[in-house]
């Protein structure tokens, strides 16, 4: 297996000289190659005009779809690029033709935005939401899922890596169950794409949503959607425009046949080429080496935090990723975040609203979330843990 040249990737990352960035599950640091593409495209727009810049870079823009397809193991016609992962997820979810009595199966650690969408559709269309129990490790129970299937299940929708808790849900095992039962399977891969290898053929999902800003290290305001080819024309998007469809006669329109039916006409082209550069950068390093390093750094952080009296880890799952969730005795999570920021250490916090079912079940209200990436170092983690100890000491 190839190895990552840490000195090179840190040199490629200007932010490494400014901060200890442990907020990669929020928004990672862009490498200069991504920054150069975004700024270069904006400069071209300023000098030549927005439409003209897009026309000049038409081939580069088309390659973005090919890069994402290579990342996910699918065809470029199965990819849509939109403004964020939530919009990508929404465009697919709200296209599902739910009927009264249909069931949605989801996870205990499902993300808040997704669950709100479930609730809205349940109110509007009489759909039922059923939550798959966790197994003893705290991840989706595959055995429980099998026992919940019937002819009314219209959709299985799972967050692959939840916003907190560190776990990696068994996406491929769920995919096999969904495929065997011929049930539509929607995978929110917002926090797993770029952190670990994901092949949609292996995972078995019919739909996958992802973002640029997190582990892919792309610009904010970029996201993408994969829709399996044999599902594309069975899902009419909830919103259409002159990009997604063609107005063929006074009272007629035809929706395009590829996944770009889920896009809209106006888009951030500078962000799009930046996203393509971020995907290419990740592919050049290799997703297997990235995952090996991220999971190793995550395990090291857990071992260091676990040795601090007064620090409590809250991670779940048989497989744990680069997201580490914890609390500090007697100090609320936001105060910990702000104190770390004073030392130029970036983390985030995760409130109960983000994963209400999971956090209510565990009696949690807000967690500190530290998320490592391959450009982080053991020395940075040691420094982070020393500062946590200082915060505890007052």
C-alpha cells in the first residue's frame, strides 16, 4: 500500500502553519491546489465574464463529474453536483413517490436535517418512520433490520458516519439487505466520503449524498449526489428548471435522463472546479492510505483522551473513524471549544438537536467533537490533550 508523505501534504496545506485543525468533520483545511483552482476561476470570471469563463473551462467542468465517479465507482452520468450535501439528499429524498402507509427505516444516530425531512413527509403523506435499534456495539443492528422488513417499507435511509459518536455504520451489510428485498437505499455519506474508501457497488446504495467541505477538503458550498442509473428516471425531482428539464411545447416538458436532473441551472462554477481538484487530490493520495492514517490518528486521540481524569469518551461502534466525541467533567462543551480556540486549536461541538434520538437515549446534551485528518500529527494530538488537561485543571 502506498504511504502518505505527511511533510508534503502539510506543505500543501497553508492552514497547518496557523492552527491545529481538529474540525475536519465540520470543514477541513483546503490544500493550495484546491485554493488555486477556486481563486483562478474567480479571477477568470472577473476578467472575462461568468458565462464566458464557464465556456472556456467546459472540459475542466465536465471532468469534475468523472472525478467524483472515479471516487465512488460509478458512471459520470450518475452524478449531480449541487450546492451542499443537504440539498443533494433533499433532491433525492423528496423525489421518492411516497404513499400513505409507506414506511421509512432509519437509524438511531440519524442526522437532524434528515429526520426533520422524514417528519415533514410523515405529516404530509401519512408515511411512518421506524427506527432500527442499535446492536450491542451501538451501531445499526443488521439483524433487527432484517426483522423489520415488509411490503410497506419504501425506503431505508441511513447516515453512514453520524455527526458525532465516532461510529461507522455497516453500510454494505445494510445495502445487501436492501438489494435482496428490492428496497430503495439512501446513504448519507457526508462525513465518510474522503475519510475512507466508498464504492457504491460494494455499498449497495441506490442513492448517496456527499459534501466537498469536510473530509474531501474542498470549498464550502459544494455537494454531490449519486443516483444509480436504473433509478434516475424513476425519481422526478421536487424542483425543476431549464437545466433539469426541457420545455418542449406549451404544456409539456421533458426531464433530462441523467442524474443532472437533480441539479439547477445556476451554480458556483469556481466551487465546482475546486471540488474536482479536491477529489483529484484525495485520489492521488489513495483512499486506503487516507483511511488507514485517519483511523489510526483517531484511535491515538481516544487513547490519549481516555487517560485524562475527568475526560469521558462517547464514541460507539465496532469500527470507529476520525471523529472523536467527548465531554469534560464540570465544564460545558462550548466553553471547552472556546478555551481550545484560545490556543489555536479548532474543534466543534455537537448539540442534541443534531442527533436527538441517539443523544436523548444516552442522556447527552452537547458533546465536544474533535475530528482528525491525515495531515494531522501525533504531536498535534499530544498538544491538544495537554491543553484539555489544562482546561480541567482550571
